[in-house]
């Protein structure tokens, strides 16, 4: 019996044991208080949230080893009330798995007081205990136990068309023929493919059709980057899937003026929200809000009360919002927003309206933030939705899409290959989720539930949300399957339940540190107790009912958002749908990763990222994506672009211009491991790989300075795969995904002059042994591994080699010497994971 079979049998026992223990799975709960809409809606015009019934969740899947396994035995042991020694770095204790620290995602001003400005006289944070690399776990569902590999080269397995500058399928979701079908979707265009002076035309199976293009974002050269497109199909046969091709040419337009609010208000349309709580009965009306806003002239492109989101002869959309009102006044905490998308009937009227109703408990500076208990009903006159017994957590939100009049029964299936080639997302291996796997994924979203997101994101273990993209989003990116699409939206919807949403009452936008340079959740207690007026003026209010953070009773939530583990949220959903809700979800996350930090450590409004390397990696990703996708005219565009510019410039100054000879981040938050009897001399290479991926993502997106930083960082990834070629004692690639690596002799000492020296100190027993020889494998693996098998669970799609893959893929595309060789060695290794149903880390080089 082999070691891997023994491990698998042990894991099966653990899975059985998991079923009899409460709280063993981190999947979505099933005991929510929501009811389905009265008539289940199919996937519609690339915007539905997946309301069809399903089996829920990704199952009681046994988690594999974690990319963040050291957290349990290192950072949790560090006290989290000691500020770092210098203002330039946060304590490595910022992330504990027990929820006692601010980064565990309490999400409001009652976070723990770990982040007071540094005092050089204060003691350093205690060191973490010696971590132990965990034993290999069973492969996750869909993995092959015999090490059968998923290819780590190639594009995507589907046969996509290369017609036009972009194309997509409109797939019928009806068993009857449909006429006059209007569908809306987002489209990302490769740089330079649609110049600023170009017009676009659309054809369906070769026949020209009307097209409306709402341009949103452009590349630095002025060419179109992202647009929301709407087409009209005269016919859509039952089960049909016509290919819509967008190309440069004379527009086959949709003629006439744009759909107006007056045309909509001439119908009987309305959508109402009714909320019954202990403080009264509150109402909001989409019709009344739109009528008030347009009548008073406040509905502008980026107004606070009303925004014009889409405008054209096929469809127009307005975003209106305001307080929930009752006979005794407005609600102190809750607000409602209606995203009203009105489709033309082709003859000067409105045929149908799609309404996304959003309920928020998000005000940043309203006094006494708190959870709110209520029942709610949303009604369009055609469809309705009810929620009963809901506890709406503070700084969280939920939404529901309903239709006035019948919705189109169609799904817009984007071209996955073109999405990857646009460089909006990374390039992925040739993988496709299985039908059996997709058929059982979550399709039902419940307000204030976590879906398949990890309830406490700071927990250890291989979370499905960790990676460049979460499991559901990467499944969509490699397949654009409608089941993966619904799964992605359900989980991006579920993130709304976490307490990281802070809306500025003055601007109507997510909170900006340029407007509030002293705002801080981590340093709440300091800001609350200091006499400094600068900190006081940006102090977030705390929950009532208690004077001691982290959380008063009125704001307790079982869902913790965590900086070092937070997922990509809203980004791909927004790019694919064009829905304003997902744009704001992405922006809320990008806002939170800044305002969470100690203001002094981030250098106030400059927003420099500090803390754990993985936290910097995922935070950089969130800000990058917000800068990339936010529309050009949105006031937040320049805000996120400024944060990206500040951080890339700072990283280049600290690293590229004068950094470690080993080409790694080496500040006090990075060098945390005790090794060989010395404290704080080791780093986590896999966290560095996350960071290299994030910088490569910035380079893909065309961020100035990112390419230079990527080249500097890539030496670390490439050397771990290739240095053995140049020296008998060079770094052996079997240990490229090592759990921890010693980079200096003593705490606070100089980094080693070379990567090979770090390898020698980390693996002194392997010196003089031929890389990948049987003698070497026997010595360090003790029979647990075979020749050609990388350490760190090479068979697992969440193992350390998989974590390493995303950084190496970016390094291999960076142009640094031996990048192709490094990738070839990696791609040819004997034991590889099956990424088909777990594609989080299935990133490959672009070349």
C-alpha cells in the first residue's frame, strides 16, 4: 500500500468524522430566512444571480493543506496588542485565526487596538513558535490519486471563435422560440483593438443586428478597454445559441433617441421595498425616487442621489437611492438603492424593466452603527421576493434582481479565450470543470449568509476563495459555463454579507483615505483615546452597548472578512455583466484594504500597503482591479489609480532599487520564522509567490513601473527552478515550493548574498547531492515522495507547488533570463495536480 493511498484512506475517515461534527464545513448555511421569488427566473441577459434551485455548496469536501498553514502555529501565538517597532511595518501578528485581532474582519470601528502609531522604545512583537509542515492530506475532489497531471501549458479547451474584435454566444434558456430579445453584457477588449475613433457593429450568425455600446473604461492609449453592450435579436430559437460578433465598422444602430425616464414613468412601472422592524414600517419606491430625481434635475452621471448608468435607444439605466422612510422619519441605519434598467419596446416605449434592489447598512459616519432585525418584501408587480427574520449585519448589504414584465430567457456566454487574452485576468491552463462538479454547485443566494465563502476568512486551511481568483470565478474564467457563472455570482453576492462596506454619506461612494487620511480600523482604540485632532476628525463611530472593542453586542456577526485571505470580489462579475452592484462590491473591497490599516503605517493618504506579504499581495490585486475596471468618468478612478501608482513606486524604491540580494520582500512582516535555532530568519516563499503574481497582474494590466518590479522579483522564482543547472550545490527545484526558507543568519542581520546560500542553510543535509537523485529523495523525503515529485503536496491543486505556480508563471513571462527553462522544468515534473475542478492556481505564462 503506497503512502498516498494510506493518506487517502485516513482522509476518508476524517471526512466521515467531519460529517458528525457541527461547524466542520465552511460551506454555505442552509437555515436562512429567505424565500424564493414567486416565479423562479432563469439566467437572464448575463445579470441574474442564479435563482434556480440546486443542491447547494461545494459539498463537505475535505480541505487539503493550506497555502497559509503556518498561521495556526505561528501568528496565532503572537500577541496582537503590541505595535511594531517602526512606523513603516505592521506586526506579523496582524492576522490570527481566532478572530481576536482586527484583521480577522470584524469590519467596523470596534476593531481591536493593535495599530497605534509606533514608538521606537516599545518592545518588539514576540516571535512566532516554530512551525511544522503539515502531513500531506488527501487530494481534493476531482484530483487523481495516481498523480495524473493536468497540463500546465495551453490556453482553454473550448473551441472559441476568433471572429471580430470580440464575440459571444446568446444561449436560449427557453423551450419556445422568442422574438425581439434584448440582452446586455460586459465586454473587455484587448488594448488597441478598438481605437477611440472607431465604431462597433454587431452581427448574429452573419446577419447585422442593432447594437448599443456604453463605453466605460479605456486603455492608456485611448483604445476601448471595457464596455457594456446591448444587442437586439429579432429571433432566438428554442435551444438556439447564435454567435454575436462585434467588429469595427459602421454601426448598425439602434436608431432614435435614448430610452428616457419620462417614457418609463409613462408606464405603470414601480418596484417597492417594504421593511418591517421593531422601530417601524419603512418603505421605498423606485418609481418615486426616479421621479423625484429627474424632476429636480439631480440625476447626473455620478450624482449622489441618482446616476445615469446606461443611456441609448435599446436600454437606459438609472441608479437611484435614499433613506427608508416611515411615518416617524427615516431609518437611522438602512438605505435602499434601485438599479433600474429599462428596455425599449422598439416603438418609443418601454417593454420590460430589470430592477436590482439593494439594501444597505453601510454608512461610514452615521452615529451608532448596529445590526438591524427586520422582514422585507420587494415587489415589482410581476415578481416578488420575501425575507423573514433577517439580522442585517452592520456595514453589510444584500440585493435582489427582479423583473417588471417578462424577462428574456437567455444567457450571454462570453468568449473565455478572449477574456484571458485581454489581460484583464491571467492566462489559465487547458482545464474544464466537469459536468458532475458544476451540476451540484450553489445556485441560491441568501442575504446575510456566506454561500461557499469561508465564514471566518482568517481560519487556517485551504479555502476555495484563496488565489488570484476564487474557485467559482476561476471556474467561470476557464469555461464561461452558465453553471459556473451562477456559482460565481452567488458567491460574489454572498460577500455582501461581510462587514467591510463603508459608504461616505457626503460623496455617496466607498470611503476614500484621500478624504479621510487618518481613518483606521486597526488603530481604532488609539484614535479614540488620543488627543490628536487629526485622528479624531476621521474617527469611525463604534457600536453602542459596550466600551471595549473588538465588538459590542449590537454589531456581532459570525462572518469575518480578513485582509490576508480576502478573495477577489466583484471584479470578473462586473466585467462580465456590467452590473453596477458588482462594480461597487469591487470598490468596497479596494476601499477597505486601505482604511483598515493603521494610518501612520500606510503613510496616511498615500496608502502604502504593509503587513503580511500575502495580505499585501491580495490587497494590491484588489486595488489594481478597481483601478482597471472602474469607469473613466467615475470619481473613484483617479483615486484607485493614485493608490496603485503610489504602491508600485514605493515597491520599486524599496525593492528594485535597493532590495534584498535574494529578490524578496524582507521587512519585519516577511521575515518571521525561527529556523536552525535562530529567531526571525526565515520567510514564506509561497507568500512571495503570491506577491510576484500580483505584480505580474499589474504588468498585464499595463501599470507603469510594474514590469520593472516584476523583473526584479522574478529572479527569486526562476532561481528556485534553475540554479541547480549552474552549480552542483545550486538550489534544487524539488524544494522550489518549500514551506519556509532561511535568508539570514540572525534576526535583523543582512540577507544572504545569494539564493544558493539560502538553500544551503535551509537544507544543509542536501549539500553535495545531485538534484533529484534517488539519494537526495531518500534523505529528505523519508519515503514519502518519489523522484520528480516536488515537496509540499505536488498532487494537490492547493498544495505549495500550486501556490508557487502563479508566481512562476508571471516570472516566466517577465523576460528574465532562464524564464522559459524554469517553466519547462516545472511543466515537465512527474507529479502534478488535476486542476479541472479546482483551477484557482492553474495560471500559466502568456508566451
